[in-house]
């Protein structure tokens, strides 16, 4: 017994030592996602009250960094616009020296005298994020940053996370916190799933009942959807929505961190909350109530009623005014056709338009909305069901039921974002322990996320160019609080970030886990909860990082 405790004690001492030196011994210097190229050098740059910040001009990235240094690190460091020359103890943020860099790339040179971050737009911001990851988390009188030369750029342009705020609602403050962590891991698209059967979460001025009625459900099913027959309910009203002012605030906050927010307004399915508010938009006329259990509901928008299209155009007008993103996600998934099969208006539409069946009617629906959005200069993204009955001409496909939808779309020369459930659904169980909190099902440990290859082997190199990237999806049927949500998202989202950013040939799971150890203390400082399964092999994680971030 004592022997075991002593052995554990020795192991933990050895482990503490390893983690303390992890960054020194690590060819990637603890940076997640691993950069394209890192050349370590001797010496350190000392960031202190005397350090001066120079920038070509005060861009978004420059203000972000200045604010971070002054308000998070509490240094007096002043920003000067102009050429630093070789001024000692300076950090230079510049667009010079970026020749030949791919989009979003940066070059970082750290010497004992100067840090030079060379990049344009997002590239400069990502160089800054790398510097922030090199700042030791321990609080000290001066901040020592190890010398190195780094060149870096992403493998994929689209690196996303989706948050479902319909099944459970998450505050503006929490969404911003998630955006902060996304930026830290160089993720750049936040897909905001704003409407679904169980709640409409975005204020639309022209249709106030969407939030008055549609954002509130009477109660919520208890436990796993399939656990109990009959289902039991908690008898507790649940609701919430974002005002347009709040949305504008979040969109700006994300843009300042080079993150695009893509809003999702579901159609023609997952629309029961709308029908509860405006029953004339359904095939039967109702009455309907906002969804109280999970799964797929038969009641969807009536595709034969022109008021539906006019309603959606009005909604999308307000959505487009709030979200400057090129893409608007129109959903398109899980739309049962049972109501359409029996609805005289839907059947008349099929006849009048010469459509083959209800799948073709869904295609008509999506194409009509695409035409509208295209006329306003926007592009649509839809879940892979939009392939059924014929793809809308300019649509991007989000492949979720596997990779087949992505393959089919790429072969039809359509852009694709991969998000197959098997690798990218962050609502699945992370371990087989009976102590895991209730999840939707399935098994997706961090190692499996890390093993994901977004480009299907079935595609030629020409077709592979349509794979724009991938995305982790956080569906929240069972995720009803922020601690639990973060537990599900981190570190799986960091693993996906590395899949999407780092060169394929550089990927190495053991090396990734070693670098993650450095991040646990940083996430603690950011008060971010995270799952610890990846560290359980060694039985210990570093908790030594304390300080300023
Ligand atoms: C989805 O998971 N229904 C896109
Ligand atoms: Zn109908």
C-alpha cells in the first residue's frame, strides 16, 4: 500500500518535471494547432513595461493585441504607428515581409531584441495568437518568450464550430467566451444554429410572435429521448432569445477576432416554433406548440403557400442586415414529407411546377430561397439533404450524415464543408465510462476527432479542391449548462482545429497530447472547463500554470 503511494508520488514528481519542460522539449513549442514550420533558437525576448509596440497602421489585429497587452497583461506598453527600425525591446506588427505567404498566413521572428509578426488581416491576427500561446502562463515579474522563427498558414480556409442555441439557450457572454477560445485555436467560422422546433432565438422586428411565442416552450422531455415510454416532462417552461442589438454586438466581437458568424435559419423542416407563432404557415393550419421533445417533427412549412416564401424573405432581410457573412445557412435537413403528401396546396404546387415528387418540391423550396438570397449577394449553405431532388445551383453542402453527401456535391463541383457525425459531432460520448453525463449517444474520443481526414479518398485532386474545410457541431439536446458544454467541446475542438490548420504530414497524436498539457493551465486561467480523458493514460495533468491569461 505505502509502496504504491510512494510510487505514485514519484510518478507525479516525474510528470510535473516533464510538463514543466514540455514546451522546451517540444518541437512545436506548445502551439496548438501545430505550425507549418518552427525553427527554435536560443535566447528569449523579454516583454516588459519598457517594450514598445510598433505597427504599420492601427488595424483590427493591432488593436486586439494592444488591448491584450495593456488590459490583460497589465503592461504600460504604448502603440506607435510607424517604422520600428531595429529599436530594441519592440514588437513589430507589419504587413511587410509577407511575400509568398498563403492566405491567413504569417511569419514570426522572435529574437532577444525584437518580435516581428508579419501578416496581413487574419494572418497578422494568427501570428498574434501564436505569440499569446508562447507567453508562459506563470505570473512573473517579466514575461519571457522563447526565440524562434515560425512560418505558418492554414491547410483549410474554413475551420468551424456550430452551436445549437435552440435546444438549450446560451447567453451572449458565453457565446463571446466561446469565440475567444475559437480565436485562440485559429478557428474562423462560428455557425449559429438560431432556429429549431424547440425554440426560435433571434428577434425579428416584423414578426414579434416569433420570439413572444416561438422562443418559449412549455416544458422539456426528461432524460434521453428514447429512455421512457411514455416520455416524461419536467413541467418547467423554458425560453430565451437574442435581441438584434445583442446579435450586432456578437457579430462585431467575432469580426474583431477574424471569426465570421454564419446564421442558420432552418427551412423547410425544424420549424415547429414558427408554426406555433404563425399557424397559417403550416400545411394543416395547426394548432401547433413549440417542441418539447427532441427528434424530428412532421409539421414543417407548407411549400404550396406563397405566404411562406414571403415570410421567409422578410425574415432573411432582417437576418442579412444583422449578419454580413457571405453565407446564410438555410438548414434543409430532416424534413419529413408526410404533410406535403396530403396537403392540397403542396400537391397543387407539384403539379403546377411539373415536379416529380415531394423531394423535388423540397428542392424547389430551397432553390426559390437560394434565388432570393443570391439576388441580395449572398450564398446558401445547406445540410446534405439539399442534394435530394436536385441541388440548388450555387449551394454549398454541409455533409453530416457521413461523407457521401460531400463526395456527391464535390463531384457536382459544389463547395463542401465536411461535418460527418462520426468524427465531428461533439455531442457524442467521449468515453465509455458509465460516469459520463447524459449525451446523445455514439462514441467520439479526442483521438478519433484527431484522426479525421476531411478530404475523402474517393475524390480526385481536382474534386478535392471543393472541400473547403470542416466543422465541429455542438447540438444541445442534453447539454443544458455552460460547464457541460465546455466539457463536450474542449479539447475536441482543439483537435479539430489542428486537423484543419496543420499540414497533414505533421499530424502526430502523441505530440498533440503533449502540447495539450501546456494548455490545461491556460484553459484554467480562462476559466474554461474541459474534458480530461486524454490525460488519464498518465493519470495526471499539469495544474501548475497560474498567472495572467
Ligand atoms: C443535423 O444533425 N440534423 C444536421
Ligand atoms: Zn402544404
